[in-house]
C-alpha cells in the first residue's frame, strides 16, 4: 500500500501558466522525491499597463512517502 502526501506550492513565470507549473515541479523535485502528480488549483496573472506581466499558479503536488 502506498502512502501519499500533498504539499501546496505557489509559483510564477513571465511566460505562461504551464511554465510556472514546470518550474514548480522542478524546484519541488530538489527536496521532494517520488512526485506522482500535480493538480493546478488556481491560476492568476499580474497586469501592468494593460499587459500580462506574470503568470501565477497555486499547485498541489502529490508524492509517495516511505516504501
């Protein structure tokens, strides 16, 4: 039986929500092993002078603990 844990991560990117998600998973992978899935809980963007300047995501990353 696998035991899973979920952590909440916030990330941003000047490019896209997808890029922010990839950055979050890559960064989390430095300290969290056995990442199994990511759930994008919410997305938002920062606007300045009528342009989107930053994409933000709130993620839940699921990983397996112990074995």
